[in-house]
C-alpha cells in the first residue's frame, strides 16, 4: 500500500486481529509489528474506514523508520511554540484537565448498530473515556488518542501551517501541505458510517463540520473537540472541552461556534 493510503485510513488495518487491552498501548512498536503481520480487513485502497486507534501506532512507526525520532520526541522538539504534546511528562500532569463523559459512554456507543468490522475496530480493546484520566494513559505514547494541547496552541499550529510553519523548527513547503491535504478518499467511511473526505492525515471538510468552504482541513476528537484551517478565508480555529458530547457529527456547541465565527 502507499503511504497516502495508509494515512487516509485505507490500509484495512483498523482493528487488531488479536485480543488487545489498553495496557498494551504502552508499547506502540510491538503493536505496530503485530499490525504489519496481519492480513488487511479489506484490500488496501478499495475503501476507507477510520483507524481510530491503530492509525497512531502505524504512523508513529513509519515516522520513526524514516526520521529516526519517536513521534512524541518530534512534537516536543519541533512544535515547542504551540505547547502540544503526545503523552505528557510527570512535571506537566498538574496542567491536564480530566475528561467528563456522559454516563455509560464507550467507543462502541459512538456508532449505533455495529457491524462486525465496526465492532472489531471500536471494541478491541473496549475504550472508556475515563481511561484518559489515568496516569499510565497520560504517560504513554498513543499518537491517535493522547495528544495534549489547548485551543490556542492548536489554532496556532493550523495558522502556522497556512504560512509555511515559520514558528516551528521544521519548515513546511507548500507542496508538502498540498500533498497532505489532497483528498485521497471521498465517500462513506466504513467505520464511522458518515460521509468523509480523507486526506493524508487530515480530514477535509464534509457535512460543513469545518465551516462553509470545501478546502478547509483539520481533524476532530471524540466528544466534540476539533481544530482546522480554512485556506480560503485564512482562518485557523480550535475548540477543546473536557465535558464530552454524544454526537458524532453536529455537536450543538461546535455548530454555534462555527456560525458565530463565520458571521
């Protein structure tokens, strides 16, 4: 498969083949090795399905083999001005807010009436939001699920991407950003069961989740958080919260915020 297919959730590796626990997340290199030896759940490139947890371990291992550093080390060293972290040090634990989920919320409850593929992806291991409040989770490197940031830092990062990332230690060319934000798959996501325009790592705007302009790109988090950049308007925006909402798409808080910003 191509790197673009991997980063746009087309790899067919959205679920672990073997029973996996949250405790296993502390060793992403081992999990990446297991995923590399699995048979894909669908022919790579034939469909797209959100690799909710596995995408982080796959991307981190790919990055390590190309660049040499861990993804968390790269973020710490290269994105310092934005106060963004993958995993958090003991010294910073006191700054972290607990997430507050609705009663009984699990990853599987995000999508009603799960089919076999969705159940395997969202239920192995079963994920409860409270896991994010534990020290072991916060200290680990789980690139798809334990990023730490605030809204100012996320908006600052997206704003910087629109300008070639002058604040970061690395330099981002316009060609690289074009490659990263080009739509690689458009259609119904096999896991989330919603319309999605997947780029290489980013989610391109669909269903108006990032405002009125098709070129907007970003990503959303479980419970209502999101961050994006809109090249047409020059706008970068982020919203984070610790009180989780239940809507997969259409959280009333995000809808009202977008309406206010664009008006």
